[in-house]
């Protein structure tokens, strides 16, 4: 790409680069990266955004936790400019040999010390990435020289599966795949792809918008490149075919599937990498159903250095940029506001504009020591910088919703100088006892065997005064307890009460297996029981009923089958 930027007269050597204010709103800075091989030499100039559309590439990268300490000096407009080490590596690797490259790079093109400019430019970042000729994804320097093999493995698998898809027309109609060189390359080869997917870029919240709005994107890992669409195509193939994914192993295909379906497709941009390859294109359907609370909940596990960016990273999403906002109430980036103020403002906007505003409360998941629980800030405002993704018992598309589908009266108002949530509803019952919160690891099957947390919880409940709640006898009460532990969901995510026999059988299977495992591990080898003494024929029938033809056995289930003697 040839530069049309005017030459900038070098400043005296050894001066420190100093930013000048942009001429007016609607202007940005463009970085011209020169082909100087010995050092990073660049020119930074102001341009009207309307004049530079589709003339530059936008860089997507990780600043790095040590970006403020581990600095590298580059030459910008003849002066010294200090940038983070990872960005310096990126510029070194993407620099072309014989011509300049026009780029937009946030850490350089925005004066990071000017909070007002930063706020205005962040508001425009969606337009910047959407109007770049392409987005460059910088993953890192490839320290183990694995990039070329990893990319070739992905693309070879894509080529084979694309041929299969073309022949059979439907991913589900492709018959079981016989031995194939790339699919069956072995754990050592696929471990390279696993390490690739564990790189920090994939955990960064800003990348979700940057890649979601991209027309086209290319991945740089060291000096090796691959079109971004090839990586997504591969991951979507794996997520759709469990038989292939089992042979390759976990390469985080489920994460890419979820992001593709829940976030990237929801941007709805028509010029996109999502239309470059056939299988991805077939799945690129803009449902238009995502709300801001949906987006913020799905992206909660991703990382942000500045916690305001958990909101600001999605200011260009259609639900924010073109939402049904009241006059003068649109969400705007403002880095002079505290994190508390930003989250409160986002929560109020959701209450004012969301079709189902009460879903805001389903995202409240405070840590035990959170200031939100001690009156230091509103407890009804979700802390997107705390905790984890919470399952939405109040989500309107779910079959369990005591509040129905019509929005109740719910709004925020200021009382005594404090923001207060006002809700109209019906009081059904009073909660008199609750257990402590359990984290995911505690509820894993292997930890249930050693800790028996659910069994202990049931024993605690047995000591409570039920007063007829949950049924007249212990069996009915335990059924109510087991339904509560799975949020009323069956194995197919439907209502468990639709087939209580199956629910009871699966719950009994769980109890039997935990009891057998505990006995197995606590008993000397010569005296260990066989599983047939613990599992009934009814339980095994329930296992069979709950499985489809494509069910993939888990290791502990395989153990059940191996030890079972009829």
C-alpha cells in the first residue's frame, strides 16, 4: 500500500515526541510505518476520518500487563516515542521491506495522557475498525517456531472438510471420517494449536469488537500469517462434529463457536470476514436479538486492563450505537468517570431501553467481600469486573420465568442522594435460609467424590424445619432439592418436571456413582466392590434413555460401563 501522506519535517534528534490536539471532531491520527530495517521509524499525521476510509489497516493486539514498565523507544516524526514491548514487536514483524504501511494503532494514534481525547477516540473505534481495509491480529513473537506448522495443520484440515461439505452438502450428513493425515496428526502436533489458542489475545475483551467489525482480518504469529477466517472456519467445523473434535482434542472450538454465534454475528455488518469461507458463511445469520445485557454477560470472562472498557469495548455494537436511547442519554465513553459511575450509568441505560429490563438483576453476582454488599455502592448494579458468568434464571427465553414475559415496573431513581432500584411485584415467600456459594470446581464430579458437598448440603437441609415445604415425606423433599440443584433443567435443557422418572433416575445414578467411587477409593484393593452392587438396572436404562446417537462418553461414564456386571 503506497502512502499518500505528506512528508513531515523531522524534529531535532533526541527530543521527546509531544502530541498536539486534533484539529476538530471527526479527525484521527494515521501512523505511517516506514521500511527502515534497523529500527522502528514512523510518521504520525492528523487526517479527517472521512478522507482515509479504506486506506489503512487497524492493529488488534494485547498491550500487556507490563506495558507501562517494559518500554521500547521508537522514532516518531523525528522524536523519541516510548511504546510497550509487545507493540514494538508487532511493528517490527509487520513492517514491510520496501514500502510504508499505513496503520491505526490505539496506543500511538490516541494521546493516552489526554482523557478527553481518549474518550472521544474510543467512541469512534468501531468506525475505525469497520472502515479499515483489514484488521491485523498480532498474537505474539512465536517463541517456539510453531506458527507455520499450526497454521498449515488448520488449513489442511479445512481443505479436507470443505471438500467433504461440498460433496455431502450438510455438515451432519458427512459420514464418519476415516484416517486423515491432518486430523490424525497426533497430540504433539495439535498441542501447538492448543498453545496458540491459549495466547493472551484470545482472552482480551477489546478483540471482540475489533474482530467483530472487521471487513477482513489476517493473523500474524511471528512472521507467519494466516487469514483469520481460516481459524474460525476450522473451529466451527470442530464444534459441529464431536467425532472429529474428539480425535483432535480440546482446542477451544466451543469458545469460538459461542463468540461467533453470540457476539460476532450480532454486529450485523454486511462487509465481513464471516462471508469469506463456505461453512462460516452458512452460519452467518444476524438474528438481531442480542441486547446489551446479553453482550455484557457473554463477554464477562474476558479481560480488560481498564475495567471501564468492559462497557466501552461495545459502544459500537448495534444495540448501543443505534439503540432506542432517550434524547441525550446515549452511552458515551468518559475516562474521567470512575468505574462505579460507568457501571451505574450502563445499568440505568439498560433499565431504560431493554425489552426485558429485569434481566439486569440476573447478572448481579457479587463476590463475598464486594463493596456492593456493604452499602458502599448500589447492590443492584452488576459488577462486570467481579465474579463469573451467572446462569440466567430470569432470562426471558427460558421456560422457567415466574415473572412472565411482560416487563414489570422497574426503574432507577435517586433517593437521598443514592441511586435506588424501584420494582413493582408480588411477594410470594420469604427466604429463611441459604447455603454458602459453591464455585465450579467444588461441584465437579471428582471433587464431589472427595468432598461430597452436595450430600453435606442435603444433610444440612434435613436439619431445617421444612414445615411441609417440598412435600410430605423425605423422598418428596429430596426430589425438590435435586430439582433445585439443577435449576429445574433436564439433560436436554428442557424442564426436568416434564419427565420426573428420568430426573429421579439420573439423580440416583449420580448418588450411586459418588457413593461407589468413595467406597472404591476408601477400600483396600482386594476388598473393593464391583459397580453392579451399586447401580440398578433402572439406572442403566435411564442412562440409555438420556443419550442420543452422537453422545460422547465422559471418562467417568466409561468407568461405569467397564465395571458394570449384570
